[in-house]
C-alpha cells in the first residue's frame, strides 16, 4: 500500500479520518496472458501468486481462482492519530466502532508482548526446527520466571540504606 498517496492495490482511498471500504481480490497461479490464451477472462482485481509462494488453495499452473474479501478501514484513535487496517472481519459483527474498541485493547497486548519478547531474549531464535524453537521459547520463559521469582523474594525492607542494619 502506498501511504503517501492513499492508494492500496490500485484503489484510491478517501482522504477522510474514518472510512470502511469492502474490497475483493481474485488470486490465481497463471499470468493474465496465460488466462487469455486458455480462453478465460482476467478477473477484476486479479493478483497472480508466484509459483515460489506457498498457497495451499491453488495448485501450481492451475487455471482456478481463489476469491478473498476484506475491508480497508481507517479509524481515528483517542489520541487523534489515524490508523489504516486491513481486516477480513464481518462488517455486520464488527462495525467501525467495534474495530476501534478492539484496536485500542489490542495495542496494550501488542506492546506487552514486545516488551516481554525483549525481556525474555526472544528477539533472535537460534533453532530452525519447530520442536527446537518451541523448546527454546519454553527454556527462555523458564529462566525468566526463575529470575523474576528470585527478584520478588528479595527483602527490600531495609529502605534506601546502603547496608543492611543488624
């Protein structure tokens, strides 16, 4: 998405503080010229998935299509900033006001995960295999929890004195 001009996937976005625009994208494996050569029309808002990209819903070199629907939503936060979201949540169950409330609640969780990730030391993982990554995450949390328990067990009742009085 080009934020500077408010354009997303060739679709101009309104210059408003809040909006909710539905959008459909048709995914396929073939290039548009390959579709035309097979006598198929190129769908509106077509995006070709490269063969190197994993996408389980379409076989390689398949003329089939996969349609995906989502919404471009811009909302204004309580601080006056605007945030642009892309979501596939149902607009009837999650109107703009509900998304705004969810986004405000989620932000605290995201920042908590970020600070925990740095505290636990999970910025860079050393393992590559899923089982070993999980083992590394559990080991990091175990060490973190032990060090927190040790820190909480410290008797801080001596106040601000440099040495403990007997």
